[in-house]
């Protein structure tokens, strides 16, 4: 049986979370505390909203969670860019995290489009 961990969007979100936790271990600075704290929350929100929405087993609820996850993915990207711009994060690891975060956003948009189509098909069928 498939679960949320088979979704490419979840796999990519999980990669981003791992990048973020690595950043927090290696690059944390007191002056960037708020940004690091928010980055952890935002990146976790992406992964966890995909999992929770999938577990609900209802397309409309899954869609809602995916939209929240997408917003958090955009927030995650913005925070990584900010920390990179402020030279809190070095360029190479930040670039890998940004690529993964942007890939996650694209995957989420594709999944959102797919679920919207399924919902529309169901409403036409009834």
C-alpha cells in the first residue's frame, strides 16, 4: 500500500528539512535566531502538511493541506535566500537547499493541479 512517503513532493520536502537541520547545526548565529527558528517551522510545515493531508484520505482536505504546504515551501525558500544574502549561510549548501525547495514547490503545484482535476471530475460525475 502506498503512503505519503512515496510522493515525490514529500521526498523533496524531507530533503529540505534535512538541509535546514544541518544549517541549524553548522551555521546558527544568535543574530539570526528568529530566521533559523522560522526556517525550521516553515520547512517542517511543508513535510508535515503533505503527510497529514494524505492521511486524511479525502481529496478536498488533501488539497487544503497541499496549499498550506506550498505556502510554507515559498516561505522556506524566502528564508534560505535571506540567510544566504545576509551571508549567514554559505553559497554552496544554500544553493542545494534552494534547488530542493524550488523543486518541492513545483512538485506541490503539480500535485495541487492533479488533485483539483480529480475533485472537478468527481463533481461532474455526481
